[in-house]
C-alpha cells in the first residue's frame, strides 16, 4: 500500500458517488437477487465506474465486487468493492448507506474507505496512518464499562435465532435504551468518529467488512470476530467493532460465543 493508493481510492470513491447521486430519491431499475436482497441500477453503475478505473490503472490487481464477482489478479493485491452497502436504506431515501472500497494485501485489509456521497462524508483508514474524515483525524471514544455503551446493528432480521439470542445477551448488559438499529456501514463510520461504542453483526461477507477494518482500527478502535480473532478473508462473518479495545473481552464474554 502506497500514498498513490490513497489518491487512487479517493478517485474510485468520487467515481462511485457520481454514479450514485443521480439515482438517489429518483427513479431507477431494481430487482431482487437470489439471496432475496435488493440490487439497483445505482449499485451496478457505481461498481462499474470503480472497475473501469481499476482495470485501466491496476490491471494486475484482483477485484472482488458484490455485483460483478471476481476478477483474478497476479500482483498479490485485491480490491474489495461494495458499491452501495445499505441498498435498502438507499431505496428508502435514507442517506446512511455507503460505498465500501478496500485494498487487501496477502489477504489482510490495509486500506479502506467508507464514503457517503449524499452527505459528502468520507472516512479513510490505512495501515500505519490515522483514520481521517474529510481530511481531519477521526478518533473513537473511551468506554469505561458495558453498562455505558451504545450498541448498534443493522437489524434483528439479519441474525439467526441462535445469533440473535447471543446478541440480546450482550444488549442486556449495555445501555440498551440507546440501542441503534439500521445504518449498515454508517454505524462503523460513526464509531470511528466517537459517536457509537460497539457494533455487532452476523452473516457479513468479505465485501461488507473488509473496508471497515482499517477505518475503525486507524481511529483507535478494534475489529474482530465473536471469538476475539482478527478479521481476514477466512472470517465467518460474525463481526464486532469496538471504539474502545479495552471492552473486547467484556463483549466476547457477554456474547457467550460457542457457535
């Protein structure tokens, strides 16, 4: 990962945003995928815009995108794209979706972007550098104990019964009257900026979490699976994001993860 990659990822996010903006709160084609999730004309336009630039400028790099699948590479580098994380929010006209772009080296995320093109907010995290929000340093906040923690997740409908029971066991130990549902990747961005303490999800795919790791960790936070293990290409989609890494053992214990 080089300074040139950070310049490039900004251009990729710009291109995606320009593709998405004309469709927001407008008319567009959409359909339901085989996994019952929606996809829109905007999702595909944004991923196509990113891929055009990568194909031209990084032809040896691999690409994995939610909408157009895998392109094998030979460089040991791989770009992971979720053009609209939070398509349901996008379709509802809620500006809390985001474009996620990550660069992986040897299977580990070293660069990540969360871009919200409607509000004009862009979080960038990279290994060895502090996370920024629109060029200014972003920082997570301290959390002295679980009872004071705000907890967020995209929604209860995304948990199995088993995982949902574990999540609610954690929720019972947090400031549960301040629990947040909805938000997808935007929750992790807000955690990186010190507004949320914990995000917990299950069933995420690589394109859902790869970009989040450098953003959260570069802001002073931590991401891991429900066993406390670091996230990589082999992770099973059970994800914890912590603004204060000191709470990691508390959260893992509260989840009582034995799946």
